[in-house]
């Protein structure tokens, strides 16, 4: 039965380990960007890992393209963080100052003393940020980019031709409509013409590489979306079963996927030169995961709030029309009160749905722990 449904049987520890002996290792763009965004000690350990994997390291052209598109965002974002943090901190401190100034009197709070304490804290923070900014490792990060590009020299797939991309777009739209993995979670991306097909391009290239080299692929990814992972009740069990089966059918080779933190632990058992630094690297990676999750949640919350305000404004307008509030005029197109009531019901339903969504806990709170299928 397992031969008929290979994707539905998570790999045992021995099976996952055996792949390492002959696999091609493919990091995604975000994994490569980790070599730039972390402290010096962590960057060094990551580069040592890629150096250890060098003979079996390879990336599709699309991975390199995404790395270069996002590299300056990572580098300049780190440089801009000092001024941004000072600005945010000053805004918060100023609110506290204003609240203190509004106290006409208080039994225990000394307004002048607390204002002076805030000024001292603010000055100290600015001083520390200025010192960190002066010590920013611009040259060291540039050196990391150079080392990484040298490691990948001659280990990058070919760029797709325009006619290949046009054919993929048609196939991608059909796959995404049917939610065939990978990539369908990017279907709503509104960027370049082919940006939403990036994961599908990478997938096709990995199948082609495995077939040409007659070697399995181990994909190392920070992408936690369901169009790559088999997720059951919040627990990652390994690659999507459909991916395993499509990969084997297209290349006659096996496919496996690791989160980067998890991959590091297994790599450390095989490459003693990186073992000592794994704990430090993993902690930095987990901190990054938590930070990215908070950024994502904040962005989603902002979109939800904006949408809720739009719906509430429309709802209030309809309520005014139905109640005959002064100044509320009913357009001829919506003169039918039953239509207005139906729309009001829709608005209330959508607002309730937004409220439930914003209060629901995240589905996957995994910080890089080991999925059941990959305890190799």
C-alpha cells in the first residue's frame, strides 16, 4: 500500500538520514538572506555550513533572483533601524511627557522628577543607538555577500525564457485555481507579472535538476505555508503528499523539506565543524521567526482594522437612511428598503467575521521545532 501512496507515509529517521548521502541541497532565498541579517558570529556559522555543503549545494535561478531583490531591503533595513527606533521611542516618550504635564496635582508623583527621568532615559537611548550605528558592520556584511556568491558560483540554474514563463503562467493559474501545491498561497500576490509563480518555478526547476542529476532533493525553507507543508492540527508532518508524488513521477527521485533551524541540528551531526555554534544560530533564527510573525500579525491587524472602518462607515450610512436621520438622502438606485436591509445584514455578518478572525489564535505556533516526520 505504501508504494501506491508514497507521499502519505512520513519518512522514518533512517529514511530521512539516508537521503543526505546523495542529495542535492537547495536553500530558498530567505535562508540565504539569513547570512546577512544576523550578528557576526551567527553569520559566520551559517557561511561555514554552506561551505560544508558546497559540493552538493545548488539553487534555481529564481532563488538567486529573489535573494538579490530582497538583499538591499535586509541590509538597508538594518541600517535604517537606528533612526526608526529613535523616532518611535521619542514618540512614546513624548506621550508620557504630555500625560505628566497634564497632571495638575498628584499625591505622590513628582512631575518634574519624572520628566527629568524620561529625558535621561531618552538621551541614554539615543546615545546607545548612535554608538551601534557607528559600529554597523557594513563592510563585514558586504564580505558575507561576496563569500556567499562565491560559494554559489557555478551552482545556479538557468534563467527561464519568456516563452517558458508564458506557458507556466497558464499552468500556474490552473493549478492555483485547484489549489495544487506549491505556490497557490501566493495567488493573490500583486507585484510583477510572474512573481506569484516564484514557488512554482522553483518547484519545476528542482524536479528538472533531480531528473538530470539522478539525485534526490533536500529543500531548506523558511516558508511555513500550507502549500509546501503537510500540516495536521497545527503540526508539520513533512512535505505535502502531493509534492512527494509529483516529484517522484517527474524525476524518479525523492524529495524532502526541512525548516532551516531543524536542518541545522541534523547538519551539525554530520559536520562537526559547525556543531559548537548551532545553539547560538538556532536561537537567533527563532528570534527572527518570532519577529517576522509579529510583523505579519501587525500588518494583518492593520488591514483588518481598515476594512472594519470601511464597513462600519457604510453600515452607519445605511442605518441613517433607514431611520430617516437628518441629512440622509436615499439614492434612487437603493430606494428599495429591503435591499438596504439585506446589505445591512451582510455588513453585520462581515464585521462579525472580521472580529472572530482577529481574535482567533494563530494556526501554527511552531518556532522551528521538529516535525514528527523528520526526527532524523
